């Protein structure tokens, strides 16, 4: 099949705003909009989140995770979970529900398997990004977590549309990386009203240039993507393999090596990724 033409069609549809999210993500989208309101009240937010079982469950799980509950004091009420997590992490989880449900839009078994693998990759990247932001790049950890959650939305949209182009996902997708992924990714991120600094971080990811030493939110995302133990299946189809821990990445950060930081944070990364995958 003509892969380039198919990808151009998918990108053009996304650029026009012809994006449909799963109907059961409506509440998560409403949560996103409510969080944009400067007068957003915790009580009103809690009532809205309570109407979405998946989101409310993830909220409580994250609030009781090692990252947000190092003292081990378990909470069972959404209002307390929102207070512990803060609005930034709440927004990230709402985005996680939307992105995760996008994988259910896939029309056949092949696409569903790819989407599930893509979500597993996403969960690892988001968890790693939060740790790297806190301990390496000194960026906002919740912003890095959010960026990790949404960094593959373009690929999720590609998989959801692949059923209309038989043979697309078994073809060489080299042309997806670059303009194709960026055009689709931007369109979906804009539809989700993603903040500008998150958009800029994903632009850095699409550009593929990692600064050494890594310092920006975009560098944080690139580094997490490169170190994730589960590779993006779309990268694999496009013939782009992650590099893992190269000698250049084994850098000193405040007298600690990157591998040491990751080893010390392994439980935290496992806890965060489990919340997203659960």
C-alpha cells in the first residue's frame, strides 16, 4: 500500500480537528476543563471525579503510592486524594484516562495488541519522567509525569485509524517519524487543551535532540523515552530503536550516576507505572 499517502490522510484529518475521543472519556475531559477554571473548588472537582470510576480509582491508587504517600498513611476519600496530589497530578491522571481509553478505539486484534503495548510503554515513560525531573533535570515532576502520559497520543490516534488502511501497520512506517507524528500529535494535544509547556516538551521529543547534560522538560521526556524498559511498538515498526543507557548517558549528576539514581528510584517507578497500567 501507499504508506505515505495513508499517513498524509491521517495527518490531514487530525490537523482539521476531525478527532473523536471515546464517549466514556467525557467526564475526564470535563475534569480537564474544570481544572482550567481559576475558581475550581476541590469539592466540585471531587464530585465530578467520583462519577468516573476509572479516574477515581486511579486517584486513590496514586495518592497512596510510594511517591505521594511515603509515610504509609492510607486515604480512602477523593477529597483527601485531591488535596494530597494537587491539581497538576489530578490533571495528569485525567489525561491518562483519556489516552488509555483511546486504545479501545482500535478496530482489530492486531491494533489492540499494539495499543496495549503502546500504553505499557507510556506508563513506564511517565513514571521515569517524574523521577528524572525530580532527581536529574530539576524540572516540575508533575509536569514531567503529564508529558510522559501524553507523549504518544499521535501514535494512539494512528493505531485507532489504521483499520481504515489495511496493511498500514505491517508496512514500513519510517515516514511516520518527523512531520507525520508531529502534525498528528499536535492536533490531538490541542484537542486535549494541553498546556503550552507540555506541547514544547513533546516538540523536543519529536525533534529527537537530547542535550547533555539534560536540563529541560523536553530533555526529561527524551531521556525517559530512551530509558523505558518497554519500547514503543510504533518506533519498532518505523525501524527506530531506543538506545538504552549509552556511555554518554552515564553522566554524573550531583555526584551520582544516572544508573545509581534509577536503581534507587526503582520502587517509585514501579509504583507509578503500576498505577497507570492497573
